[in-house]
């Protein structure tokens, strides 16, 4: 896939009007086999001042779904159908980094292991996401995804 197209896909994933965008998630690199992203702790905390566990899940689902979309290819769409998360330690400041690694990439399912670490490299959360892969339904105005899908078809 051309870098320009990959950049557009990553931009749609964290657009301002998405939950990922509002949470400050930034995609660092992406491929079907591995996705890396960061997210600030500030603004994503629970009442005790720690990174909210749900924020770690949003980060995990965002990058796992992006990887699954890249795995699925043109004309396909993905939806998360199961996520699990184990929260190992609290984080109060700076940012966290998440790495999603493809565990299984089939025709109808893709599964990713996602490891979230703090700025010191300590594991904060371990997550697993499974996405269902389906044929794309056009005309739903999926946050710009239809336009990207048409461009992918042209390549």
C-alpha cells in the first residue's frame, strides 16, 4: 500500500470527530501485522488520577481495528466483536504507547494482542481484540471510509 493512502487511513482512524481523536490517540506506524500508537494520560484519567482502564481499551480497540482493516484489504470492513484487558499498573502522567501484533489473520476474523506500556517501558495493560471482517456496504458515509475504499479499489 502506498504511504499516502496509509496516511489517509490513519487520519480517518483518529479524526477529530472520533472517540480516538478526542482522546488524543496518535498513530505512529501501521501495517496489517503491527500497529503502534500513543495516547496522553492527561484527559484520560479516572477519579483517582490514574489512566482510566476504559481508555486503555479504547486505545487497544483503535489500533487493533486499524490493523484488522489493513489485513482485510479493499472492499472489506471490520468491527470489533470481543476485547479483553488486564490492567497491570497505574499511570498518572505523560503518555502510554500501545503495540498491536497480529495473532490470527483469516478471511473472516482477525485477532490482535495489544500491549500498552508507560513512558518507562513498564507494561500497563495487556489486551486481546478479535474483529469480524465483512464485505463493505457502500453509501453509509462511514467517516470518510467510503472515499478511502474507492481509492483503494483504484490501486
